[in-house]
C-alpha cells in the first residue's frame, strides 16, 4: 500500500548469513511502528528432472535433518545465496552438485517465492534443472554429511506433497510448478 515508509533498521544480531534488525516504519496516517525482521541474502531451490527408461520424469530429492524442526525433511536441493555477487542460477547449479551430485544442462526459472513475509525479506528463486548428469557431491556440515539422496517419479513426489510427506514450502511449490512445466512441454 502506498504511503508506508521504512525509516531505519537497528541491528540486534549479525550471524554468519543473516542479520536480525528492529525496523522502524511509518504508516500512511503517520503512525510509527516497529517490526523484527531477519535480513537475508535469499536462497535458491532446484527441482532436478531426469527421465527414466520409459521416458517418464524422475525428480531427485534430499532427505536431511533440519535443526529448527528437530527432524528430517524431504526437500528439493537448495541453499542460501551466501556467495556475494553470485547469480542465483549459479548458486542453484552449485547447490545441485553439492547436495545431490548432479550438473544441470539447462536451468529454467519457475518462480521467485517469498517464503515468510511476516518475518524476513528473503526471496527464494526456484529453478527446474533439465538434462542433468552425475557429478561428485561436495557435502558441507553435519546435516549434509548424513543426508540421503532420493529419486522418485515426479508424479509420486507431487503425491507426497498432497499426502503431507513433503511439507517444505519451496519444495512443494517447486514440485507443483515443475510438474506443470513438464506437462506443458510434453504436449
């Protein structure tokens, strides 16, 4: 809405990747208010699609431990835009190789997602990776060291979203958009 103004940020915490600020704003009627915001460089997610022997689309996923939820989640490969100046597509290619050992021949931007507008300024670019070939994985951190790479038919991955087995927002949206993209290009 027009008329809102961002007045200032007061940094509360600076971490390795994120900063937490108390941001001051002014509403259209002049009322001043504050909001806690996590300032983020953003993230990139990739839905890697290959074809099985029958020509059906297969997606490669990763099951990894996520400390905030204290459990393993099934997700598409993804990562933070933590290399200054690196274009989002390059971040996606790097994360794809690191997490699941694939190199993309083609990257198609599916969407830019706002994952949590009430608490962060993060934006997640979601790509479809096609013509993928195997490369060596380069795992970082304990979560990736103990992660598991899964390959499932794309239709089954979408069914996993519907059944609540894949609950991560970037993965659910990416899989649904990838299925739509693949269906449209196969007509």
